[in-house]
C-alpha cells in the first residue's frame, strides 16, 4: 500500500490548480475585430477631395471623415465600445444586472456605425461657384469642385463586414460553443 504526502492511505499529493486558458476567438470574432480596426483607421483616411479650379495651377486638398462631418466621432466611439465589448465579452456575461448581451451590443454598435458611415459618404459637401467678380482671379469667379475619395468607401465596406461578423458571433452555434468552452475545465498543458 502506498501512502500519499500525508502518510495516511491512498490520497494523492495536493496539486497546484491549472491556470485557466484564455478564451479562444472563432472566425467571426477575428473578422469582427479586424473589420472594426479597419473602420477605425478609415475614419482618418481622405473621404472627400476638393479642387479650386479658378487658380492656375489648380489648388487641391482632402478632408478625412471626422473633419468633414463631426458626427463621425460617434462612429469612432462606437468602434471603441465594440472593441471593448468584443475583448471583454466573457467577463460581461458574469456581470450582475439586466444588461443587454454582448452580442446585442455588438450588433447595435456595428449597425449604427454602418448607418452613420453611409450617411457620411452620401452627404458630400457641395461645390461652390462665386457669382460676384473677384478681382484677384483671372476669370473673376471662384469655383471649388468637391468629389469623393476612397476613405468613405473603405469605411462602408469595413462597417458592413463588421455588422455581418457581429451577426455571425451572435448566432446560436457560436453562443453555444462559447458557453461550452466556459463550462469545460482547462486541460493541463504538457
């Protein structure tokens, strides 16, 4: 008969508890995180370009999304909140109270970000042509032409991908898989 560490019977020696494994992200989680980062970056890319045609050579410039439309800072805040929810989703499930689920927050934040991004692209600043004679200009008229640039379209694509991925993370299979991973104990690492 073998004795354990205490010397009484067959009880095994106490072992140290295994550390919990970090939560594993599934495919939709990775797509959602990447799309949110791309959306965050695209807010600071050129959304609109303007050219003053009356000068020779023409003077041109660009404006990013947040400079052209101040309400796009709301998209910035929504992306930060969505990233925080995505990272802390497992901890949020253990919070007491009657909060919306993390999946509902992700779908709501990405849906609103997509809506505001579409609105930002569609509300292009108007061009300008002066009706009065300006003595400093060769033809006496000032003409500013405003056109779209690539940043807004990147933002729409990233926000749409984030919304689709948010719906993917909130699907019943992904929710059940995360619950099963939380319920199973961590396997000892070799």
